C-alpha cells in the first residue's frame, strides 16, 4: 500500500475562495446521490445501528449533507426509523434547512460542533457517524475523534468512499463530471462566480481532480485506524469494504461498546 500523504485539498483550505470550496463539496454530494455511491454502505450501517441499540444518529463533519441525503431513505427501506442529526465545525445551516424540508428525519445543529469534543447532552443516546471526512483530519485530530467517542461510550461508524488507491477515484468520474457542471444551476449563492469556475474556466475541474486524488492518498488504512483506538477501549471493532459501480470500493470501520455486566 502507498504511504499516507497529508497534503492539502482545496475544499478544506482556508485560503481557497468560498465559492470554489462550496462548488467542490456540493458536487461531491450530488455525485453520491446521483451515482448511488452509498447504496451498498447502507446494509452495514443498518447492522451497526441495530447492534448499537440506537435509532438516532449524530453525523460528524456533515458538509453539504450528501451522505445523509443518500443514506436516510436506504436505511428506512431496511427498517430503520430514527433521526439523523447533521453537525460540522463549519455548519451549512441554510443548506441543511432545505434538506430538512425534503427529509423530515434530518435534524441539524446550526452552531459549530467540534468532533473531538462533543457535548455530553448532544451525544447522549446517539450513535456517531463520520462519512467521507476522516481523511481530511491529520492523525492526531482523527485519533481525538475516536477517543472522544470512546470517552462517551458512543457507538462510532467511520466510512470512506475509497481505500488508499488513486485509481479508485476514477470511479467517481462518470457521475462526478455532470454533477460538477450542475452545481452553478443549483447554487443559492455566488452563482455567477460558480459559472465562471465551472463553465468558463477549468479551475473547478482541476481543483476537483486534485482533491480527489489527494483524498485517496490521505485515507487511513485498517491498521492505522486500529492503532488510533485507545488501548483501554472496551469496544468490538469491525472493518469491511463495499463496492459501487463501475469499479469503486469504499471501506467502513465501526466500533460498538461492549455491554458491561451488572455487579
């Protein structure tokens, strides 16, 4: 396996223009939805929620809400009923409000939420998910996300849309390109600038390709994930993969706290 690279991505770089960051993030959300990328992730996520004995989800690093929009209907078809609460260090409250109108089981926290220090009241009774996000975090921060879940004894589900193989990013192309082209039409802000970035110049395309390739090189391996788990964690951890067309492969890694026996 290739060594992990902690290089920058435009979509999370503080000096990148807001319109560019929004275009990349929203194009990814559309790709997940239109390409049905997460269809085969729903069964292991449903099994995780069933075994966690929690029907309510606290989603960390929700971004534009793409994973939630795709997964909630799929989970419901599998028998799940509950709530999916969106959170982010940089929340997209206006966008999430529009999503909530489409999907009533979605909730959101409009204020900033640090995934390494979740408030106990917000965490209580919820299983945590962090989908297509952990690779953005350097090892120390990613470890802190896992440590905070363990500290609260919260079930934790981590997933990424690929393992560490840049060729896997090509699987996003057939849907990702039209999704990127569509974002200016669906944007609620910076619309003219987004047209310039996507239709009148190659900026958004080049930056999206860069981010996609770098994302695959930032993804954590199973061994690296397991090494982040605190040694004292009284959890059972499961690692697996899921496929999507045409040749994509993502992974999931989840931990369930062991039931403590009564004294």
